[in-house]
């Protein structure tokens, strides 16, 4: 498994569509999505990455710390930090708070918004693929790229299914939202400049990417920087310098932190004992594992499992 797929697996990538909106120009909407808003769809502890997919029409998007974006049908914008943002046909208008106009479904179905002055229509669906090496707002144009046609038509089909009330339509949109996040991250990583820093930049560096792939493929191995360098074709010092410069942490620091993240995932998602999880991620004793786990996450593995249950 490659490093990106492994990270998304452990971050419990899960998605859902929770709102369908119909706007007519002029309109302007302020959006601030709290975890409790999506709790019925994604669970109470979901970490949110909001997105809006434009089914019809066009809109502008404004996010603090990012340039305004123009979107049209077939394009999407993702908010990896779930920052508050403004959508509209005219962003000079006072934004209407989303909570003031959202119509909640009595039967637990999709929420709806209808807003505007009766002009040109815009239709969007909103969701949250769940997973900070990404910018405040990330625009994805599914009209371009190898998967463009498939993604675009799938969203249109699923939106029609939801509008018609077909059984299983929400599940289809949930899986599409996960695909949307993965595709956006892949394209963003591919667009980074050569001198970029951060985890996604590491996927572009051939030596760092190979090192990440080796570590993620066998986290329980007794890795050393010397052995890792030998596997990727660099000296110990060269790999350490390159890895630290690009990712901001040394190779063994990265491995130690990732082992704990994988362990936390296993404690939450499986019935393995603490000792079994410790061995699975490369610790020879449960005591040393518990000490490292508490240092990284602030509580013991047993308490983590109770809290995450």
C-alpha cells in the first residue's frame, strides 16, 4: 500500500452528503459547519472537511486567507480545515447565515436550502469527506483529468437519485465524496513546486516517497536510518537531511509517530489486545508501547479505547 492510501485508511476516511441547495441570483450565504451539524450522518466525533459540488449554474467562494474562487457546474471546492466561508452569486451582499435558512428533514434525510432573488439558478450538494498539509480552500475541476467524465456523471446521477428519493442514493453520494477528497489531494500534491515542504511534498520527492513507502509497508520492522537509506539508494546522512528538510521531522521521529497513529486506529477499530497491537506496530514490550502511546496522545491505550468506543 502506498503512503497516501495508508494515511487515508488510518484517518478513517468516511464521507457523507448532508445538504442539497437551490439558489437563484442574487444570493450570498455564510457557511460555518459545526461537527454536531453532521453528527446524524457521520457520527459525533467526525473530523470535517467540508465540500460543495456545483451541479448547475455558477458561484463565487470566499475563504479567509485564500483568494476568491469562481466555480461552475462540474467543479467543486473543498475546505480541508473546515474554515467558515461565504458562497454567492454576489459576495458584496450581506451573507445570510446558513443556520437561518437550512431546512432540516424530519425523517433524517438530506437538509435543504432555498435562497435567492429569483434570477439565474445554481444547484449544489454539500458534504464532508472525513480525514494540515492542505490549503484553506482547494478547488477541484472534475471536467479535466482522466477520471473527469466518470466523476462528473456519477455526481449528476447520484444527485438525481437523491432528488427522486431512491433507496441507497445517500450511500452512493457518500462514496463519491470520499473519491472527491482523494482526487483533490492527489492533484494538489502533483501541483506542488519542487521546493515545497510538508508531507504531501514528500510524495513528490523520489527518495522521500520511497522511504515513506518502505516505512508504511512494514512499520513493525526494526528500521534504522542506515537501513532505510540503503533501501532507497541514499547514504544515512543524505536521507536524514532530505527527509527532515522536506517533512520537517527526522525519519525515525516520523516512524514513531505513525506507529502510534496506526495503533490508535487498531484499538478503535478492532478487538485486538493492547499487547497484540503493540507487537503489530513494532514494540517488543507492552510497557514501552504504553509509555510511547501516552507521550504521543496524552492517555494510555486502554483509556484511548474507552474514549474512542
